[in-house]
């Protein structure tokens, strides 16, 4: 943990000149953003080896009114939507939650800025934290990021 899962409309997988974007670049930017966040004691909030960002295009989707208002406003009605959900373990302060959320939203807005002027796109970011009913992990990634004594 943490895991940031991105669900998005498949029209964002088009080439950039057709209104799409580089979702792999968004994943890397968001992972780097998560790794850069520090808490009130100036400690890295998320472990490097546990940070994951995964993006999935929706196989099926319906957004808003299907494009009617977008066409009436002079656009092509081709709406896009991105939902980002960060799931993290308990124990971080409200201030850290806000800092993480603000940083992720800023990085997401920066990534999509070129599209905002060309198409209608919605972005939602949610952060969830909670009591796990089962939590098991197996990984050999963490030792790569643990300083050697």
C-alpha cells in the first residue's frame, strides 16, 4: 500500500492529436508525486516499494447526457472522465491526507491541462482509508529501497 487506481473513459487512449493522452506518463507522474510527499515530521509518507499506480480504461461507459449539452455548446460531445481512487492504510493525519490529495490533484490537473482547452473532461479524486478485514502481502520489492547499514 498505497495503491492508486485510475479508471478512465477509453477515448483518452486515442493519440494526443485526437484528444487522447499518455496514461503511462500520468501513472509515473502520480507515483513520483506520491513518493515526494512528506508528513509533518518530514518523513516520506508512502514507502517506495509499496507505491503502485494502475490505470484501466473502462470497457463500457456512459458519461453525463451522452454529449447533448457538449454539442449544443459548440463541442463534439465527446466527453472524457477520469476517476482516481487512492487506497492507503490507516494512521496518517488529516493534514497528511489533505497534502496528499492536493498534490495528486495538482499533478493530475497539470497532466490534463492541454486537454481541458480542447475537450470536456471530468476528474474525480477520492482517498480511502480504513480498517482492513484481511491484509496479506508478499513482495521482494521493499529490500531494493531499504538503505544498507
